[in-house]
């Protein structure tokens, strides 16, 4: 169908997911042999269609604890930890592990909800990226020279929606389960016939990185750095593979909203949901933070650079890293990408194990997806390190 043209265009000629994962010492004893899961190195939020915008990224700003409402946030104590490279499930860009030190900060206990995002839109009149028509002049800057313009019928306000096939498929072609759906946006998660009724407390989705930054600026907050996000997710447990510890997600009690069954066509819904879940539905980590694994991927402030971790390791202990100065994805060098963390309801050990603490993905900053959202943080002033949220 013609409406799939933009998806095919956006995928390009490369496929960046690597099946070659470095091994890592200290892997939990009940972690399955990766040879049983040949697709575990694939990325469920990588090599996806994007809108190809190249306009300058908005500045993330400085969170202002004077104006920010700290209700619903917890104070994360500063400290030093080993970042990245947590298990045999890790992809190459999650290595090498390296020492990082972060200062204290406040973090939302859950992802920003539809209810919260609605308040932002009501107050500002903000229009999200997915609600705007793509600009071909901007798109051309991120595709190979000579790429034809997509048909007019697909150059409309739209977003990327997970559309599972009705049968098992190979896991090397995300085009099969993603569709460019006109009219899909944060208010209409599956398309124009859907709405948010009953989902007011689900995480907002179909928000681009630009949209997340705009919300943070309105709230007097900011996106977490990748280092802050991982430090908070570890909850003080240095050797943990997951926010709840080292037990595999499929064992024992329900731990998070993830894919359970054969991806991408069969999801048993054992955790109670086959799409997004209300925030805070699953147990918190030791810092009191919910949904750091599964539910939706979360934007962080950092640009994606495949070689960034190696440079950090060479630098010794890196204090409050802000990420690389510029994006660098060797697989799609024309597409500037930001990092997302935490996995989503689409993640499984069969496919990407994105709910691991160390798992990271890359997405162009103007791309909205039906499994991507965000949460906010606020810096702690040096004069108020003993403060607490109200």
C-alpha cells in the first residue's frame, strides 16, 4: 500500500542491529545461554522509521527547583557506579562498562502521564511533532541524494504504531510490525479512531524528544542524563541486571509490563496489559521509582554516539556526564539520534531484553512511537543537598 512508502524510505539500506554481543563477567546465574535466543541482540526501538528533521535540537535547559513542583518526585542520592555492560544480553554499544559519578537529583517516580501532558497542552496550546505535517525539505537532508519524495498522501501528520502480525515472522524486519498511521498522536495512540478514555494515567506516548523537552521546560524540570537514568534505575544495587534484582522477568511474580509470548504476534498479557499500563502498577525499585523496566521507552537528554562509552572508560571516573557533544550513529550517519532507556511493553528476552538496566536504544529526536514516553528530573542546588521533596 502507498501509505507504507514512507516507512520503506525511512528504513534505508542498512540494518544496525548486531547479533554479536560481548560477554560480561558476573552474569546472574539464572540468565539463560544467549545461544538459545539468537535474536536477543536485536533492538526493538532501533532502525525504525523517522521523520528526518534536522532543525536544531531545543536546549534542554536547567531544571529550576524554585519553580518545579517536586510532588511525585523522590530525591536520588549522588554516588559512583559502574555504568553499562551488564550481561551477555548486552549489545556492543552498551560496552565497555565505565565508572561514573553523579550528583543528587530529584526524579519523577513514574513516567509522565496522559493526564499530566494534557495539563501542559491546555496551558500552552502546544502541538506535538506527530500532529504536524512532515517537511520534505528537512527530510531530504537525512536521506541519500536522489531519494524520491514520498507520495502526498503519506506526507501528513502521523506517527508510528505497533501493528502486530497475526502469525510468527522473522525478527529481522521491523517493517512488519510498525505502521505509519495518519492521525496517530498522543491523543489517538492507535490512530484517529482511538482516544485516551480510561488511559488518563497511562504514560503519554507518540511524543518526540522535542515534545518531551518542551514539557520539561514548562514544568521547570529537565530530561535526565543517560547516566542519571541508569544510576536511578540501579537503586543502589551495583550488580543488578534489572531494577528488581537479577531474577529473570518471566520467573516468579509479575515485575513489569513487558511482552510475554512469541514476539511480535502472540502476547499472553500475563502482566495484565498488552499495551501500555497505568503508571505505578508494578513494584518500585529501592529508590521508590516505578516502571524503569517495560511499559514505555524513556527519552534521556544525551545524543547517541556508538563510541561514547569507550571514551568514557578511557577518561577514568566521569563526573556528571552530559553525553557526547554530537550524535554519531555509524549505521545511519545522516540521522541525528537521542538515547532512550528502560524498555517497553514490546520487550522480551526473545527479542531485545530492553528491560535490562544497561539496555539502551537510539531514536531520531523527532520520532514518535506508540511505546516511547519520558520522565523528568530536577537538579539539587549545591546549597540544598539535604532537601527533600514536598
